C-alpha cells in the first residue's frame, strides 16, 4: 500500500461528493488549516482522523487506506504479515488486521513501537480501546496515569480520554482493538 496516496484519495472522494475542504474540516472537528495540511500530505493524518474522514465521506476506512472496498462479509482472514500497513505517527507502525471485512464495528490493529523514535503526543477519539501486549513492554498513558504492561498484559479504556503508548526498554508490539461509538 502506498501511504502517500491517502491524501490524494481523500481529496478525490471529497471532490466527487462535492464537499468543500472547509465543510469536511468542520465535520471532522479540525481547523481548515490542519485539514489542508492533511490533504496536501504535508502533515501525517492520525489514524483516528482517518476514521473520522471516512465517516464524513461515508466510505469504509479501507477505501482511504488501500483505494479498494472491503469484500468479505462473513469472515476475513488476515495471514501473518499481510495486514494493511500504515505508519501514521513517528514510531508507530500499524497493521490493519480486518481491513477486508465489510461493515466492521471494531478495528483490530497490530502495532509495532520503535523506541528509537520520539514518543507521540497523546490522542483522543470516540469510543473505547483495548490494548494487549504481545512482545516487549509498553507504557500506556491514559490521561495522566501510566501503566507499564508486559507481554500478556492488557488494558481497556475510554478512548475519549487523552492516551498514548510508548515502548519501554526496547521494541514492542501490541494488539489494539478500537470500537467507535455506534
């Protein structure tokens, strides 16, 4: 997948729907300036913002990520290493594990944290989130509280609270499952 095509796909879909950039910025709750920087590719689009934009454009997030509609309705298998790769924040590499399932209400992602990269700013988005550490140690911050999780540990939290994850003592991987409010 070519990530540099995401802003182009967004712009094309927005124009096809005859939605102004200002209206889409307003609908997603960001400034027109930030939206313009996302659409130009000047600024990386946070994964939570990709989902807001997809909702506003009434498309599945997979369309923004891959340029294709998801095809599976009853089950979608994702083989090891075959998820759609997205790097939306420095130091975070996401792999979408259910990108090919139509109408999904959960977003399971495998996340790799690179400890050599600066810690990303906290984010907040609608819904709830579950993190399960599969390798290494992860510091999960929810508001001002920090949790150090090792392989096999998990945390479930209100994703509307500012939160973030960082590798501790080396690279780490975790599975996150995000559920937007229905």
